[in-house]
């Protein structure tokens, strides 16, 4: 990766809340301080997007039962953030 993201937790998105993200890899970025989404076509990365840059080092990422994306940051004021689509 250039620039390096220092990957932490990773999950493949399989929820209903973000239908366009189905099958994407969601990766926590420690150095990038972002949630990184990789679009995949089989084993080939076809796109990359970064979200929540500057919110803190993303230590872990998971998908809740309802499809929301949950991220854990480890900054001084670290938090568990629940990510849902904008209204």
C-alpha cells in the first residue's frame, strides 16, 4: 500500500444496510486513521475508498447483525463507532 495504512482488523461485508458494499473487504487502518473499503472482483481489487479519516486509529472493524459497520478506535478518546448510511 502506498501510502501504507498499517492494517488492523478486517471483515468481508455481508450486511443489508450498505447494499453496494456486498463482498467488499473492510479494513481498519492504524496509520491511515481510516476505514478502508476494497471492492473485489474475485481475488482482484477493483477499487479502494477511505472513510472517517482522522477519527483516530481504527483498531478493529466488524459488521453488526443489522448490517451497520462497527469500528473501534484507540486514540486518547477512543470509541466504538456505529456506521450507518446517511439519511
